[in-house]
C-alpha cells in the first residue's frame, strides 16, 4: 500500500514539472485518448487547472485527446525526487495537528513530549543542577520502561531507519548548535511572529527558546492560522520552554548562568554591536505593541538596542529577533571561530535527541532495541 502511495506521489511530482498542452487532435497516433467517464484521476487535475476545465466544458464528448508539450522547466532527476520523498514522507511525517506552534504554546504539557532524552534534575529549592559556568539540559540517557539507553545506543538503534543524507544533515546541524545564547519572547500575541522567530532561531543555530505568557485569545489564534506555515516545522527541532511569569523565567535563566539582555530604546541601552556575545546571554524581545514589559526591564541585567538609521524607530519583533541572533552568531564567530560550541559528548547526546524526534516511530524503535538488549543479557546469564 505504501509503495503504491509512493508511486502516485512521484507521478504527481513528475507531471507537475511539465506543462500540459491539451489539444483536440483527430490524429490519435500522436495523442492519448482517455474516457472521462471512468477515469477519476482527471478530476483533481481539472479542478485545479482553469485551462483544463475550460477545455472540458468546450468539448462535451466522452473522451478527449491530449499530448505533452516539451517545456524548458528545470526539474530534479527521478533519483533526487525519490530521495526527497523517502526522507520527507511515509512514516517520518510530522504530526501537524499536535506539533504546530499554536498547539504547543497553548498546551504546556505537550511541549515536554518533544524533548526525549532525560533532562537535568531540579533540587528541592527549585534550582536546577547545572555544570559550573555551562548550561546543557540533557543527560546521556533515554528512559525506556524500567531501563535506560545511552546516546550511543540510541544512535545504534536508529541507524538503519534514517537515510545517510539525513544523518549527515543532523551532524552538520549539531556541529553549529549552541546553548550559550538563547531567545526569550515575552507576551507576543501574533503566532506568526512567534513562528518566524522560531524559524530564525533554528536556522542560525540557537537550540533554546523561551516563551513567556503568550496570549492565546481568539484574535491571536486567527492571526496564527493565517501564518501557520511560517515556522516551517522549526519548533520540532528546538528546545521550547514555556513560562507563566517573567520573574520565574528570568530567575531560572540566571541560575543557568545567563545574563538577561532586554531590547529597549532608551538612554541606558547598549548597542548590540558593542556587546560581547561570547558571554552566555538570553536575548529578550517584547510584545508587538507594548514592547518589553516594565517588569522585564527592571529584572534584566542590561538593555540593548539595534541602531536605527531611518525615520521609524523600531523593527517588526520577528525581524528584530532575527537581527539580534544573526549579529550574535557573527560576533561569536569572529571571536571564537564559530557559533557552535558543544563538546563531543554533548553533540552526541543532541544528535541522539534529534534522531528520536525524527519520526513518530522512533520511540517504539528505541523500546524494541532496549527489549532485545535486555533479552540478550538474560540469555547470556
């Protein structure tokens, strides 16, 4: 059944890369004659193509002849199409109904399920157990039933189920990832802006993003629906943490070693070009209309701004977030030689985390691997 679906999809892709020139042609040896009354595959084509529909209306006969005209349109070879199809569909498709930005930001319990590896423990006073001068959220273990798998075992279990090109993509992405700078969005009500900020964070190598008190009103939900494809699925690969208050968010970030830099146009604001971004920093952007809250300005360690050269005195919030993160990457690259700064152990753990997020069946694959491992251990005894 899946093979048939794959063939149908590849046929659609191939046909879409050509221009159909439909002509009534009595010379049937140059054309193809298809009875319209019993060929359902033409209905979606006619409904999506005004030219085809008009042709059908003007030719009420029970069949029609057409030929394919050559067209100088560049298209990917069949192998590339097949490769892309195998990576992006079938069992490895996203759960779009549950993993959208809107759903995640309005259902806090579901955010945690995106993160698979065990996370660092929290002490009795609410502070997290962290490494001195360095924050990395994951432990080198994944819980499956009553046992744990290490990151190396996760990679071994998932290896046969992930294509080589995808594994190479994971390695390159992890190599450029960092937790040293994170993004905080406070009080945004336009899910389109949140989605755009997430997409920029992923594209620039930021792994950690925080959302404080996102407004989920009907008006904002409508805004999101109008922008639902803006994130391009970036939220699937990020570590998203939701907070109900600015103080709670800032307290935890400070306990992890971050300085809090809020974006604000004021006399005490420091230009982002004068900041040292090698210092662990949480960049905070505020509401589309009100900007950063007074509480955030008071609790932050510093205020920063993007120098403006025009008549207007502000950027769209998602654009501002993109500029801030891009400059942070550039500054870190000039000072350190690169933005990514994970150790080999951390890189392997994050690689395993991505492998577990890669498909809906990844968890069951890991569970089966753990079961085989346990059975093998028992048999040796």
